C-alpha cells in the first residue's frame, strides 16, 4: 500500500486514479499510523513553498515522515513536494526546507531571460550516466509534463534526470530511498504511469 | 526542449460529444470518455472538454462524465464552457480538471480571473477569447462569437494576463471553419502583447497549417482543433512526425 500524505494542499484525485490504474492500493491520509504502515510514501504538493511547508508542519507529520525515511522506506516528493525536500527555497523570500536532499530552490527566471515562465508543457527526460531504478521502464528522451516556475539547483550529487529549458532543469533527484520529481507523473501519460509503477515496486531497504 | 502541444477539443452537450467522431470507417463514437482515452493514447498532449450544455441536468451529467474521463486519462485536461463563478472552478477541478478556461464568464465578471488565480494558481486559469476583425481592429466577441463586446481584444488579453491568466487561447472567428490555416497576424499580435503561453485555435485544415503556425510563429505554444481531428482529416501522430521532420519539437 502506498500512502499519499494529505496535508491540505492540492487536488489528489488524479494521483489516486493513476495509482489505481497501475493496480496499486493508494490511501490519501494524514494518519501517522497509516503512514507508518505504508510500504511507501508519496509527498504531493502544489502552490507556494512557504505556504505548503507551513501546512506540512501544522499537520504534525514531519517526524513520522523522517522516521519512515530513516527506516529505509521509499519516499517520493512530487512537484512542490519534491522542492520541500531540499535545504531551502528562494520563492517569495528565503525559507528553510526539510533538508533531506542537499540543494536550493531558485526561480527559473534568474537563469533564463527569453523563455516563458512557468515552464509548462511536455519536455524530454535526460538521465544521468547511471539510470536510476525509478526510470527502469522509461527510455531516454521520453517526455513528461511540467508546470513550475522554480527549480532545484546545486543538487548535482542527487540528480538522476534533467530536461533542457534554456538551462538544465532538475527533473528528478534521489538520495538513497528519498526521491523527488519536478514533473507530474500522474499527468505524463504512459511514461508517467511507468515511473509510478517503478516506484510502487520499490521495497524498504532491509535493516542490516 | 519543451515540445509544441497538439490539443483536440471535444464539444460536449448533454453527456455526448457533439457530432461524434468517425475513425477510419468505424461507427460514430460519441462517448467523451472513450474519445478522451482514444486521443490520449494517440498523441494528444492535452484535451479540452467544452461544455455546451444549457440545462442544469446536463451540467451534472457533464461533471460526472468529466470525473469518469479523469479516472482513465492521464494527460492534462482543460475544461471550458459554463464557467462563471469560483464554484464552477471548484466543481470541475474536483472532478480531475487541471485547468479551467474562462470566456464569457470573465467578460461578465472581470474579477473572476483574479479571484480564481489567487485561489487555484495562475497555471490553472486559461483565458479563452473569440476575436474578430472589425474595421481593421481586433475586437473581442462574446457568447460563442455572436456578440461584439466593443472591447479591444489585445487590451483584453493583456488585462486578463495581468490579472493572473496563465495561458491564452486565441480563437479567430475570421479563420474558424475556413480550413485555410491559422490566423497568424492575429496570433502575432497576441504573442507581442503577453508573455504567457498562447494556444492557437481556428482555421487549421491540414498538417501543413500546423507546420506553418509553429515555423512562422515560434512563440505560439500549442495548436488546438476539433473537427479535423474528429473526422480523421488530420491524424495527430502523422502530424507529430511531420513536425519532427521540420525540426519542430513534438512529443511522440
């Protein structure tokens, strides 16, 4: 069972439907016990960084999330959910993040000047040399759907996929069992479903 | 590189796609759910559902069908038609729409765009405009293109974007249905005025019309059409292959 963390941001309808489509049991929950019981965890998110982080803190779920990560459970942040995993964000001020993945969230507009913001639409994935298991069913160059104005920078060590939009845009990251994707797999057609399937096949690392 | 989007538009009335769709001699299909699945598996980058229902019963049916579609289609869905209030935004977003397109509703209540953008984010609000030349000026039309509002269309688009519209659909009444190509002059004027994505609509009759659109106006982000896709005059996968042959980025 995959728990989708419900902390009051965004519409989780499509995400739930996409997991059901690939035959995965999905539970939208704010219940610590359910999150602790889940085989893996999805941290969704849309909207502004500081607002979402405030809501996540208020939900009281950060400790259980960190505990499950400690236990080796696969966790993936999607879109803003991925951005929350980083050290800090410069969206409307400067805000500390969850510090689970090293790096910073910065405006795309600081790096490109002749392209439209948000970066919205389908863009082609480029993998790093070692293809991450999240992409085991996906080929280099397959397109996924993005909608965002900020992106993760200074995260070279955890980068597993990028796309080109005037500058190299971080598309996905992984730090052991903590993963994140900037794009929306639940809106990325067959390619997105294949990425979710790969995630849902991941198991918690066995304790040594 | 971000790809140029190809978007089929389905007009839905009383739970059925208007006119239906004929695929290579197969019988007419008018189920929005089945058509949405078909398009999502055959190259469409996004789908627009346009609700042209007049009755409230029909509206309920539309919402049910939207939910059913969103359960099975995993590409972005935009909903338009009958969007007049924030409650309308809420109604369709809860059913799995990703973006909501406003047209006459924004003309009647210009605050609608700002309120919706504030609540749901700019990326969620699409401003759809029916534009026609009147005495050499681009004029905004309302009520499905039947009524001249007297407003300057370019000023209207600028105002909508500054209020928070994250995307603009330009429907040229002058080229709509003519099938001689998109209205490049009108689209260029809109692209000059705003920096958000612009979707071209009205006038496409063949693959070459899309190629001309993206080659001559690289700032246009997407091409939208209805009947030419529904009647098989243009196959989206063929179109995408032709785009790539012409160095226009497309998702295959």
